[in-house]
C-alpha cells in the first residue's frame, strides 16, 4: 500500500498506518497500490514488462557540498533526507540529490576546488562499467536510501549494483548514458 503525507510531501509504503513515519503528521492519505522497486528481484519483475537494456555512463564533472547538518533537499523526485556529513551533488541542470559519504568515496573522485571554494567531483567509470536500465510503462516507486520516490513512464530506473538504484529524468538520460 502506498501512502502520501500532505505535510512533508513524502511517500511511504506500509499496511494500515495512522501517522507519517517521517514527520509524525496524521495528514496522510492512501494513494493506492503501486509497484515498488526495493531490490533486484523487484527490478527484474519490472524489467520483464518494460523497455530495458544496457548503458555505459558518460563521464561528467559535478559540483558538490558536504552537509553541515541534518536537513531535507528538494530533488527532481521529491524531498530527500540529508544527514550531517552526506554529500549533496548538483547535477547538469542544477538539480540536487544526496549520497552518503561511503557511496561518494566509492563512486566519485574529487577533481578540484575552485577559487570560489566550490568542490567538483567526477564519477569513477571503469572500462567495463555497464549498468542496466528500465523505462517503465507504468508509474513506479523506487527505494533509494530507504526513501520512496515516484517516477513517471518518461523516466528511467538505473541499476548500478546489487540493490542500488537511481532515477534518471528523461531529458537527462542521454546526457549521462550511452545505450549499448
């Protein structure tokens, strides 16, 4: 079951609930039944009924900052929780998203800090880095960092590694990935 909280504008799944697990508000509403991608099995089920394939990432340099406190940021998909020490990435269209310190150091290399004290990083792309993608034909929720984000049938779901997914907007997909 999919629920939405009208106070913090976040989605969550669960049985019969009376309060939002994020903000504690009772201003919640049952949104319906929706397919939710939380793990590789869900990804494979969705893949069987969707446009799918393999992509190679295109190297891009992104700016980032390290969060000084717990907060929320507005991403293209909705509000995302940021913990102190997490990395807030700024993408090609000035969109923001958060990744944990551990994931940042596994996936990115810091390339410079400019005179305005802006940090830049480049995704580590190995010669054999190839990811799976799905372009669902239905609305789907994707679990990222234990939060649910709704995508439309114009967006893509990328599987980076075991149980690690990303949502890529249609207008950014071909700037970030090359279909194999």
